[in-house]
C-alpha cells in the first residue's frame, strides 16, 4: 500500500499528508498540528526532547554498576581499592551529572556518596578479609576514610558540571 502526497487544487504545491486534516490557506505549521523546535538563541544549549536525559533511577543504576564493577576488578587485581576504582568512579560521576535530566540535577550530586558507601560495604564481603561483624565495620570505616579523596573529586566534578548546566539553562 503506497501513499502519495495530495495537493490542494486552490493552492499550488501545498502537500498534505493523507491522514492529516485538510488545512485552509494562511494556516501555519503549528495550526496544522505539527510541532517545530524553538529557534535556539546564541550561546544556549538545548537538549533534544527525544532524549531528555537520565532519571534519578538511571543515575543510580549507571553510577552504581560502573563503580561496583570497577571496584571488584580493582580488588581482584590489586587486593585493595586504588586508581582502577578511582578513575572510573570520578568519571562516571561527571558523566551522570552531564546527562541527568534538568529537573533531577540533585540526584547526580547525591549519587557519588551513596555509591561509595555501597562499594565500601560490599568490598569487604567480597574479599573475605573479615571474620566477624566488628571486623567488617572496621574494614568498611577504613575504606571510607581511604577513599575520601576520590569522593571529594567526584562530588567536586559533579557539582561543577551541574553548576555549569544550571548557569547555561538560564
């Protein structure tokens, strides 16, 4: 089944889709039900409405997954958390801040501390270094203090990107 454009006899070369309403002369594209994107102002960045960005859940899933995988790889290779965890953790925090929806900016700033807490809770359980609950708490607290620079860098990068996005959207 093939559709060809239909032209109106009273207006030369005006094409109308077969399923759309017939339009009269002088109607604009907005009157015909078509939506056009706003004309961008000079220096403004507009996000596509087809891809509006990450939700808060998306930020948590992507940030948590990448951080956990990099932490587990780092522990398997070096027996502790080091640069193999720190670099992806900081970069994914920046990526989530850059890709989060405009109305969910806070979730990208909250994600790094929560993900780091999750990683420091899971890593002692995976490594098997702890034999009691007390040992697990001590190991988790030690990891939290040792990974503080990574947390500061991740939050600072996310805050900088979010501040830039908020400034650019005004």
